[in-house]
C-alpha cells in the first residue's frame, strides 16, 4: 500500500494541484440544510442528459446533532468544479439529502440516489448512515464516506476518505509521544463499546512505539462532571491523555484538565475540536494535539487556501471546518476516478475506477491510495492510514507536523 506522507517533498505538486483547485472540485447545484429525502436536485448548469448526478447523504440537521458545515462544503466543491469545466467536460448535478440521523431516512436517500442514476454518493458524518450502505452496495454505486458506522468500514461499496476512529486515535497517541515526549498515557472514554475501541487503537499506536496505554478511564454517557476522571489521571501519574469523547464532551474534559491538571497534555481526533469549540473552551485548549487525515483548515498550503476561498465565494455564511475538508477531498477523488474512465460514466464504472487510484492528490493533505484496503476485522475497508497532527496555538490550529502512517499500528490491533 502506498502512503505518501512527506509534505515538504510535495509542495510544488500541491501548489500545482491548488493552482487548479478551482478545477479540483465542481458542482452547480445546492440544497438547503434541511433537504428532505425526496427533494429535487437543484438545476445543473448544462442539459439534463449531459450532467453527472452526484448525491450527498449526511446528517445535515437532527434533534440532537447536525453537520451543516459538510453540506455547505459539498455544495461549494461542486460549484467550484462546475465553474472550472466540470468533470470529464460535463457539469455535475448535486442533490444533498439530509438523513435526519435516521437509518430509514438514510435508506430512502440512497434509493433516491439509485433512481436518479447517481455515479457516486458522498457520505458525510451520517449518524443514520447504516441505512444507505446496503442499498448502494446492491446497486453498485460507490460511497465515498466520512466513516462513523460499522458498515462504512466493511462494505465493498464503501471508499472511506479518512481512516476513521482506528487511524485518528492511533495517530493521537503517537502524536502525543512525538510532540510532547509523553512517558505515561491514559485515555478518557465513554462506557460505550465504540468509545472504548478508540482507546484500544490509542493503545495500538503506543505499542508501535514500544509503549502501552497506562489506563482506560470510562465515564457514563450521562456524565456531567469530568473532575473525577481528571483527578484519576493525576493520581495515575499520567503526563498525557487521549480523549475519546464526542465533541461536546471533549470540550468539557479539556476544560476540566485545564482546571485540575494543567500540565497534562491532551490528544484527540481533529473532528472533535472545531474552531468554535476552541473559542468556547478558551485557554485550556492551548497545546491540545489534534489527529487528522488532512492539513489544519487554516493551513497556508495552496490547496487549503483554495478550499477556504471556495467556501467564501460559494457559501459565505458557512465556516470552513476539518469535516468540510473531508467531503471536499471526496469530490476530488470522484473527479479523478470519473476522468480515468474510458466509456460511459456510471456507478459500476466508478466502482472499478476507484480501485485503480494509487495516489490521488487532493491538495489538502497526503496523497490517498485507494488500491489496497487494510483488510483487518471490522475495519476491512480502511484505505487512508495517513495522519497529520497539529496543536492548538494562540487560540487556533497551529502548523502541521510531518505526516506519518499508522498502517502497522492499526493492523496490529486488528
């Protein structure tokens, strides 16, 4: 498996990619944040017959969770691509379907994608995403996902763009040691199997360095006070802690660390600490290490500048986020696959073409190799094992460290 992890050696190539970054991603349609499953796609810039149909399925909004930033990023990406000539000379017609965090609605979104003749589905952070995967697999339509559901890690239809939990948390643990020289690392998790599994992958990352996780501190999902788990971290003598919690809870834990253990360094998945949450947490967020598959969203690399510029131009009311970068990158992969096809471009042709791409340059991180899934139990479809780490500095994301791969660590835990 090819993992290109040197940014320094690729700066000229990234500049070239981003110089054409308005060419990298494209689409002339958009949808509102609360698009219903049966919403009609927005009008494409070219004739119906000539357009390529693309569907985005994600939890845009729901009673307890929502990722409108990803919907905005998909729409900005498609608009940028269409304004630069489209994909294979054809405009892209985008429909964004809000699965409302409901697997049944997600399945209906996927059925609509099949009925439209979509060449691919871009899946954001889809809380109800388990419903769409079987439908797409049966229809032979590829899903380029931001994986959080088990089926997104195992289905042959799934092409995860980042590596998900295994890569993020292996990377967070390794990054803490590389950045801060940690000697004893604890993990704070929720008492849920998925959260505890995140700590297991942090342990795998440490084992790849000849270390091991010192302690897993599990808290109930109803936990409101992180003073007690932080006190346990201090009692254990840990100098670093991996936080395997959802975003809101991660913010509470970081705040508690700042109050009760200001010398302990924290690491977590980048998607769990948005700029808005950094602003809310304030000083305790300083120095927190973030593990990502892409560059920080405020990076001055040309590809990331192009992403921010597209968001400002096409979605001026939305903020660029690391989660938005994922779907931006997914469209770059769709474009690369479609333009490699000799003949009709449809879902089945795309499914075959994706498996031939060994170094897709997105301009916003290390090249992605789609040719060799990792093949471990429960996570067989992981493709991208690259990790980029960076810390919070002066209230925002600091510069990225040199990327590395966690392939061996993730495989060892499988």
